[in-house]
């Protein structure tokens, strides 16, 4: 089956793994952003573009993890 999406997350990856990957990617973004804080010229522009791509991937992981959460209903809303 072909998809129009450029990126996707494998449907059999568990929430824990998704969150672990998101956490690692966010740590990488933090390091790159800190590196760029004081200089962004020439080839550094490519690094900034890489940050944008990483953020897109992390957003996919986080969205997928949120979709998998089964948030329990508060007691007053539960059917008895």
C-alpha cells in the first residue's frame, strides 16, 4: 500500500518506544539549538534545516504516543 505521507510510524511500535525515541530526539534538538544560538551563517543554515526535519519527526512520534494513551475517566463520569 502506498501512502502520500513522506514520514510515518510503524503501527506495531509500542508507546514506551515511541516516547523513548521522542525523548532522545528532543535531546538532540536541544543540543543543536544551543549550538546555533550564537551563530547561524553559511553552512550553519543546513544545521537549522536539520532541526526543522528532526522536529517534524519528533512531532510524529509524540502524536502517535498521545493517540495510544487510554486516559481513565474521572470517577464522576464513569458509567455504573
